[in-house]
C-alpha cells in the first residue's frame, strides 16, 4: 500500500519478544531491564492475524526480530505458520546467533528465507565487553551452522565502534570471500543506550578505508535506489559475497522507506525514531473483526511520518523506546 507521501510500504518488522540473552551496551542497560509481562506480548495467533491483514494491504516481506527472537519458545513452528499466510512471500529473521547452532537447520526447514546475524567482533574479550556476556563460542558455532544450513540469504551486520572493533572489520568481511553472503556495516544510531554506552560510531568512509587498505578497491554494485532499502553494496575482487553500508544519518533514505514495525506488545510503529503509531493489541483484544483491524492498520500506515528527524532537537514525537524494545 502507499502512504501519504506515495511510498510503497511492502515490509514489516515484527518483534516477538523484548527479552534477550545478551546485553549489548549500545542496545540494553546492564541491569534493571523490565521485561514486558507475558500477558502483554502478542501471542503467535495474534501476530498471525495481523500478518494476514498486512498481506491484504500489500505487505509481502516480514522480518522477525526482538529482543532476541530465538529465545521465544515455538519460534520454528511460528515461522512455518507465517510462511503459509497467503500473500506473504518472504519471512526473514534477525538474530544475535547465540541459539543458531540448534535452530538454524530447523528454521530453514520451516521455510525461513533469510537470516541477518549481528556480529561486531570475533575477539572473545571484545565480544564479552560489547555484549556483557561470554558467549562468543556459541555465536561462532551458530554462524557455522547457519552457513551450512542452506539458508538462501545470509547477512552479517556489524556496528563499527570507534576505537573498539576496527581490528575485526577485515576478519568479518573476509567471510564474504568464501561464502556468498553480505557483510554489512551499520552505523551506530542515537537510540536507546547508544549515548550511555560511551561508544562513538565510526563514519562509513573510515570503514571503507580500512577495508580498501586490506582488500583493494570496493567496486559499486547496488545503490540504495536499486536495493530499495537502506544499504548500498560493493564487491571486492575474488569475493563471492558483497560488502554493504547502511548509514541512515549520513545518507537519509526516508524518501524511499518501505517499512513499518511492530513492537512485541503490538504497537504499530511508523518510523524508527517516532512514537507515532497504533495500539494494535488493544484493537485485537477489544474484539476488532478483520475488517476493522485491516482498516485501522491501513489508516495508520497512511500517516507514516515523512522522515526520522534524528537531527532535530526538541522533536516531541521522538520515541523513547530502546532498540531491544523496537527490534532494530
Ligand atoms: N537480538 C537481535 C540481534 O541482535 O540481531 C535482534 C534485535 S537487535 C535490537 C537488531 C539490531 O539492532 C542488531 O543488529 C543491533 O546491532 C542493532 N542495534 C541495537 N542498538 C543499536 C544502535 N543504537 N545503533 C545501531 N544499531 C543498533
Ligand atoms: Fe540483544 Fe540484539 Fe540488543 Fe544485543 S542488539 S542486546 S543481542 S537485542
């Protein structure tokens, strides 16, 4: 469907939990995280109803996220059921990889079309420091299983942190030499715990310099206009996969934004940085029939804000939710 600015909304990111088995400094506080009570989190049945409406409105691609989506019980069967919603063509998932050793194969067998795995470092100490958990061995195992699983679309997402993980860029990018995957550098956003973490994001130009010094020229393959998403992609001589860059702040891509988000407690968020949206859980639990549900979602999406207004101070619509509450 089109929103008020004529953007074609075809993609929804659905958070299935705000819980997580890591505590990445830029995303979650170390302690005192108040998880949503289970009763307020949408059930799989409720999400499937919403997915049915989204498909009727022309949304074809869903991404399951969190928190860490793989900590929610029954996720494999949920993927299977989402895939069978008429009109939904692609179901993808974003994960920290901790549970992929066990779940990569079953998820792909259930029909999962793609996995984005977040990985900022291959160094055990840095991993424990960034995520506040000593789980790199599980993540490495998960990555191996993912690469063996036959998953059609694998992306590795790194947040470049100045003075922290520069030494990891080449090692992680190197995986795209031997595997047909995309390794993407995603800029740190001023959301949630980013400021409190003390981390500073690294400009993509610096990331590119580091990679070019190691691997030679990055050759442009797909621009943002061509991908229809926030990433631009490059190839490197001898690599099977590609390198991507996402810098929402440096290169605003709001005019081609094609997505909306649902929090785990059923709030339809129209923009990452805005609190504008619709309480879909309320509608569901007040007994809205499918027609009312679809019409309400359609009207809300139509109102999607023009842009993220990250640069605007005093923006009263800025959302105070943290990244683990939104799903990235
Ligand atoms: N737990 C899963 C994971 O880590 O992939 C899914 C949810 S997590 C919130 C989704 C993505 O958000 C991760 O790739 C993480 O690196 C990213 N993220 C969290 N806080 C961020 C921030 N302040 N700036 C940029 N990316 C952030
Ligand atoms: Fe958990 Fe993902 Fe946030 Fe890290 S980025 S704390 S893995 S939700």
